[in-house]
């Protein structure tokens, strides 16, 4: 039933890897929708709900994404097994953090060792949380200015217009101040 | 303040590789000479990397959220939720294990079935009468012929017998028991004792149901035997019982020992035992004795394709065959000795005594 659905809509492992390396949103879409039911089933049958499934699954995909992007991607087993194993590990950790029992886990797929990748991921995840916290504490309009400049790649001119600064120098000064505060927050935490 | 902003702009350009060659060399010089600038460069680099990763993850999450929006999570959740029914739950969780178990059971059933098919003894039974013609007998039969000539009343054997088997004495006055298939269709039957003397015999009774035949020595030169040493065991015998036989697969008596391996014979025939004992053509009709010297059966056949599967007609049916014979046709009731003089004797002493009562049956067709 489920496996039929999976095999019909899931792209091949090679397609996924190439798609991710080429930043193809379509490939990511296929990957995401392809394996989500597998993880949803796992979480639902192990004391979780669909929101848990979403969080865990997205984290799992991030791990996979970073691994592929990292370039040292040699998949010794099927992508499906990798995703399942990563998500399983993440969920088990969450369960134990909530001090729920993790002994009687219902498995649906083969499991492989992914501890090393996950340690690496946890490190990065910490950095992500730190940055998120720092941005949160930064407040508006600094947060938007920084995001516009560094994420959305807006020019100083655009920012100047968007935020109604009289000239780009003012905007630059503002951005500098914001960035200094953000750095302070980021390195402090 | 102004300188700081400019410195950061330069640092950023430097890290992004936007500086010209000359500017870069100049900046690197400044970085070397001023540790504060150097520190700022490093810190900014770390920050930019972290921020880049943050942006990347954020971007990925946004993409995934869009993908997630396409999934009908509610329906899927309904479908994949642990089922209230224990059995369906079990099935979902242990699909693989159940599949393995099921295929194992299937395999076992198939294997057992095929073994049963195989064990239905397909090997045909080879009757143990010996086709003498196929066996070169020269010297020993010559001796017998010479001996026969010295006895005036002896039969005129001008050619050797073409079939042979084994028989044993039922009474002291010359009644013998053998297999029906040994003497079936015989023109004439001769029996030869341990000493090499041949006597003419005739078939007085046959029992095709149990494959038994009773012969009577009709030769005038035959002198009655002394009292039979063995007796017919009436009750059955168990598996694993050590048994032995004496027969004539060649022109001299051959002793063979084995054990009862099954209480039923070919294809589950309950009138027979299966005995693991080496036998050869010519052993047919030979007595099968237990360690006390009781006759427990008559060797009749062996399975062709299987080694050590010999079949012997149970003594109970010998008795039945005997009982079914009207007294007058045998002249005198055939009865075994109630006493068993072999009991307690060692094996070779038993054989020594028995061999005078076991005969080679020679059949001319």
C-alpha cells in the first residue's frame, strides 16, 4: 500500500543527488514528497504526531542536503534507508529528551549507522539556533536590513529606498550598527 | 566611526574576493601588521559563514515548507496512523518478519512434501532368488556332480541348476520352507544340504499371499534329521533387535547379521519386517533368527535402490500359512519344537547347529 505509493512517485537516488547538487527545487520537491509518508508512518507509530513528523523529516532532509552539498557523498546504501535511519535517530533523541520511552520502537525499514553525520549536523544546528536567537534579539528594523542585505542580496541603494533613509551613507551606518550588534549577540551566546 | 564602517566594507570585499590585486596585497599587509584588523577579519569570516549557512537552511526550510504544503498530510495521517486493530498493527510493523516466516513455512511444507514423496519407497523390490545361469559356477557344481554320481540313487544332474534359493527344515522328516518365488514355475527342485548332498524335492504347498512354499524331500536317500534346534517365535520382535540369517547366495552357506530396522516392510507391508542385513541373490527363503535362535522370519526380498533394506516375512505369517494347510495334505501336522535348544548358546555354536537344517534350493526351469 504505502510502498506502492512510494515507488511510484519517488525519484531515483541519482536524480536526487544530481538535483540537489544543481539546486533544483523540483528535485527537492520530489524527494520531499516521496519519502514523507515513510517518516510520517514511523513517527505516528512511535508516540508522535504529524507535526513531529514534519520537524523530524525536515531535519533529516537538511542532514542529507548538507551531506550531498558537502561533496563527500558516497551512499553505501539506498537513499531511503539513509533518510529513514537519520530521521529515526533524530526522533529517538527527541523522545529521550522528552524522557519518553525509546525501548519498544516499531521499525518499518532497514536501519544503518548515521551517528557521525548526525554529530556533524548537531553542531551546525547549534549554530543555526544561535543565529536565529541573535536575530530575534536584534529586533526590527535591524533584522530586516541584515536579512535584506545578506540573504536577499539587496543593494545599499535598495535598502536606503525601502527604509526611507535620506542617503546611502545613512543606510550604511545603520547597517554597520546593526551588524555590530548582531555579531556581538552571535558571538556572545 | 566612519573609518570603522569603511574598514568593514573592505573586509567584506576582501572576504568576497571583490578587491583588486593591488588592494588585496595592501590589505594583507595591513592585516599582518595590525592584529586587531586580523582579528576582525577572522571574526567577520566566521560570522559570514555562519550567516551563510543560516540563510541556506532557512532557504531550504522555506522550500520544504512549500513541498510540505503539497502533501495531503491529513489523509496520509489517517492512513498511516497506528490501526486500532492489533492484527493490522502487527502486520504493518512486522511485514518483513512475517513475510520471512511465511516463506520459511512454505519452504518447509514444500520440502516435507517432497521428502514424503521421495520416501514413498519407489525402489522396486528385488526378489532374492538367484539366477544361477548368470553366475559362473564350475568347480563346486562339478564336485557335486561327481558326488552325485557316487550315490546311485542320486538324481542325474547333467546340468547345473538355473535358479537357487535357500530353505530351512520345518520338520525332521523332510518338510522345508522357502519362498514361493524361489520355486515358482519350477520343472524340478533339488535341495542340497550342508554336506553337499542333493536330494530331490517336490513343492507340496504354496501360499501366494505370503510368498511361501513348503517343500518335501522325496528322495529315498534322505534320512530324517535329528530334532530341530530352533523354534518359531510366535510374538513379534522389536526394532533394533539383532538378527542373523544363513543362506546360499553362493554355493556355500553364508552367514549374515543385522538388525530389525522397521516393523513394516516394503511400502508399509505389515506382514514383513525391514531388516538391515546384507543379502544377495540366493538368500531368498533363508531363516531369520534372533539372538536366542528363534525363527522370526523368512528373508524374501530387498529394495533395489536402497542399501541394507531387506524384507523378511514375519514368523506369525509362517505360522498362519502352516495352519492354513490341511493336516492331511502334509500327512502329519507340521509343528515346531516347543523347546529351543539354541537358547544361551554362543552365536557360532548356534550357527553350527543350524547349518544342518538350512538347505540350498536348486531349481530347474
